[in-house]
C-alpha cells in the first residue's frame, strides 16, 4: 500500500505539472498533434510508474499505470489512448526484456487501449467513463497476475490495487477535469484580452503589443514596418439612419473584408469605434499601396447586409505610413498614417493617401 500511495503521489504531481505547462503554452497545435502529444506524455508517465513499480515476482510487477492510460483516453480520445498504450507496452518490453510476462502485459495494455477507446464513445460523463475503464481493467489485471504467478497472489495483489485504484481513479479524473477547465478559462481570458469582442479582430491592446514587440526585436534588425489606418466614411449616418445594430453588422463585415484582403501574416486590428488598422511587416512600399488599394476597392464593391435584410454600400478612407520609406522615426509611424487618413477625408473620402 505504501508503494501504491507513492504511485498516487507521482500521478497527481504529473497532473499538476502538465496542467501548469499547458496553461503557459501559447502556440496551439492541430487537434491531431495535440492528441499525439497527450498520448506520448501519458505513455512516458506510465513508463516512469513502471520504473518505481512493486515487484511481485521475478518478472511480474504492479503499479497504477492504467490510470494514466485512462487520462489519455478521456482527454485525447482513441488516438491518445492507443499512442499511450503503445508507449507503455513498448516500455514494458524495453525495460524488462522479452519474456512471457512482458509480452502478456504488453498485449494487455494494447487491449486496454482499444477497450478504453470504445468506452470514450459512450454517452456518459467522464466520471462514469473513468469508473468503467477502472472496473474493466481490474479483472484483466487479476487474470494476468494469476496466470503468471498463482491464484492467491493474483487475488491479494488485485485486492490491494482495487482498494486504491477506485478512489484514486475518481480523484485523478476529477483533478484532470478541474485542470482542463482551468486551462480553458485561462485561454479564454487571454484571448478576450487581445481580441475585439464584436469583430473578432485584434484589439488596440494587441496592436500596441505588436508595435512594442517590433520596436524591441525587429527595429534593431532594420526590418520594415508599415501601417494602414482605416476609417469608415459617414459611419455615423448608418447608426443614425438604421440603428446601432446595423452599425455593428457593418463593422463585423468590414473586419472580415480586411482579413480577406490582407496578407496572412498581417496584423489586422480594430483600434476603436469605426477605426481599423493593418500592420504589415517586411512589406515594400509599393506592395503596401497595392494592398491598401485592394482593400479600398473590396469595401467599395461589397454590399453590406443589415439585420433587416437591406443592402447598403459603404466606403473607407485609408492613411499609409511606412518605416523607413516615409518616416525616419518609428514613433512617428502612427501619427504619419493618421495625417494621411486626414488628407483622404479632406480630399473627398474613399481614397488612399500618404502624408
């Protein structure tokens, strides 16, 4: 029991560590890669548990590695479950050599991976699924031990394992769910801090962060930075004539147009009200002008659909500034773009201007 409680501490420490690391991870991988990583991580933890396992006989060991396989299945689905099962099965053979016990246990965990994968498809809560996985596992472990050793040893070992595995299984699932919800909330709050709630573009805070990052890391390397400062022409009339709901619809559609007509790497932001911006890294001035004109034409030709189904046409004015082509000091970039926007407004709107 002391050894099994030590294994419980290892599993809980593993959950807290991975939960902490996941909360700091900024770069999101594809769902498939995430499942692979979950499977590999749980498989490696299973191997660690084997290293500290309880030796029942010369070739038979006991531990709680099936619990990390349950975690993999619950939070990564069939792919994670099978990857973790393969890692654990391979680790069992590599650590203890090729013998009857190693091959039998390796086969057992591959079977458990398949069974767990099937259980994940059932329409139950994760608590119920975890309990079912635990219940299915214990008799299979008993049969394996009694085959390799004897009936009495199999019964005693499985009894001790059951006394700890069931409550620890519930605790493991509960803690995993808590950490998962916590990380999802952290991710949501981080996103909300940098994303405009209406258009789902970057907000002004993200815009400022990108400018500061450029000054700190890109400016010393002599990299270019350009900005398009965009304002909707006569936007107040839309709110006054059709209502604020219609104005919000126009803002959302304009945000989508800006993303579609900018480069993938450009930083498109809503700076506030009807003012938008596009930051362009490493972009020659002639290409900046082409992108600005493309955006202007796309907005001019787009029929904006209002909540009541009516279609209206809008135009935008754009001011351009580019470092080091049109400004010599990076701190003047936004001001120069704003001057260009003022000129575009002053000379009739629906145009691109550079101060």
